C-alpha cells in the first residue's frame, strides 16, 4: 500500500497492489483520531487507486490512512500542507 502524493495540498490516492477480487475499506483519521473520510471499493484489477478527496483532508496536518483488504490491514501517514 502507498499513499500519493505525500505530502499533498489537494487530492491524494491510496494505491493498492495484489488485492484483486477483494473489497478495500479505506479509513482516514486526523491526528486526534476523528474519522474524516471513509469509503469502500470493490477491487477488480491487480492495482487500484482509490481517491481521498481534498475536501476530506482540507486542514493542513498529519492524517492516518488505513486500508483493510481481506485479512490484511495497512496503515500509512499522510501529510497535508
């Protein structure tokens, strides 16, 4: 899993590889733990790009991005300028 661009000042994308034919649950929280964005997407390709809209991460700072697919959970930091 990767989050790009990082840092960002607009939209960001969660990039998942080798997760075809599963469902991705994406959760974005701010530094206080408040959920600012959540989405689910069925994955049908070997690599998927899932949008995190800039409206959800409009306040500059650090965010935690969590992606759950099947029995795997990945967590990355996202910096917003």
